[in-house]
């Protein structure tokens, strides 16, 4: 709008947070490493969260909120890494995250979606990885992540309590080969990503349709060569199997 000009002014606000973290690493035997850590963190709302207001042709308005507070989390994890004479390395990690003041958009009327600090959530998961040196410069690997993320409180959408958080992947794994031999480097990686939800009540259970978050498996490869210390060349190919999926 140029005439009259549209202008909104907001008072200055400040927000600070203390985010300590403590870690412990213990090596009881050769090739065995045990780890533990605990800490807190915060995520400030983005400029879009605070100020961007969108009105669609349908008449639906997605409104920002200049009074949003930062999201906060307390996290801890434990893990172990074990090496073997055969060149095998195994890693396992268990983690828990407790989130509060989740920034959440919900419809307060059929035509108005407003952002607010409405929720709490718990995220618990495990990560497993194994790597095996096949011969000098070539390593095989596989890793798996299971991620259980549940809404535990949400005043903006009570029916979402107990459901999986939107856009969070419950499980995924990678398997492949890494090459690092002299000037040559490369990889071949197969990647599986499980299906997630974009509906906070997890009602979107049909795959293969517009709006779905399909599970998928893709195969990717890359080869590179270090021509000089200051220049390298590489070629990569993604989704070699030409997998089609909705995301």
C-alpha cells in the first residue's frame, strides 16, 4: 500500500537465556568410550513468527505474534562407542528432550490462524551406527535413528496431546560405502525416511496423495578428485532409482 502508507510499530523487547551444558567422557578400556551429557537450550522466534501476516485469496489469515516467547528445551543423552580389532566401530546413543513454550499455529476461528506459545513436548530416541573398514580407503557403514516425539500439552489444540509432533521423522536409516583414497573420494548411500505427519492430530494416514508425507528410500552417489591443493572436482547423482514420493 502506497497511499495511505501502512505502518506498525512495536516497543523494544529483550530476552536472554542461560544455557549451561555439562559433559562427561570415560574410557574404561582400550577402544571403549562412554559419554553422557545434559544441558538446556532455547530457540528464539523468527521474524516471520513475530511479524509476518499472510492473507490468502480464500480469505484465511495466518497471523504472527510479536509477543511470542522463545522455545526452551532441557536435554540429556548417554552413549557408548566400541572399537574392535577387526576395524569395526559400533556406536549407540539414547537421548531425551523436554520442550516447553512451543510456538504453535492454531485456528482460533475458521478464518484466522494465530501463533502462540501453547505447547509442551517430549522427544525420546535412540541412534545406532556401525562402521567397518573393508580395506584401506574404503569403509562400509549403516546407521539407524528412532525418534518418538509426542505433544504432552497444547492449549491451542487439546486433541493433539499424545500425538506425534508434525514434520518430525519417527525413523530413518542410512547404509552405504565411503571412499577416501589419495586424491579420490566418494560415496554410495541408500537412505530410508519414514512417514511423518503435517496434521497435529495425525489424521493424515494416506500415502501417495497430495499433502502426504510419504516414506521413501533413495540411492545417492558421489565421486570427487583433488586436482590440486586449491581445486577439486566432483560429480554427484541423487535419487538414482528415480523414486517418486509426496513430501
